[in-house]
């Protein structure tokens, strides 16, 4: 899907690629239409380094 350059500044849902006027409308859409995906990602709040990851100071 190709959007005109006029719509580049508008937030877009990364799941269904629908564009919205404001970020609040996008949040409402994701909470209503993609509720299962949002809930499953909220459960992944604790992230730890994978084995073999190197931290550079």
C-alpha cells in the first residue's frame, strides 16, 4: 500500500496499516481491534539479556 506524501506525518497501525489523525485514536483502535495482541505484549514486561549477549560499557 502506497500512501501519498501528505499522510506521512499521521500515525499508522503497524498491525493492519490503517492511518489515524491522532495517536489517541490509534491507541483506541489498537485496544479495541487488536486487544489480544496488546494483552500478550503487556505480559512480556520483564526482558533480560539473552545468553551470549555482551554489554559494552
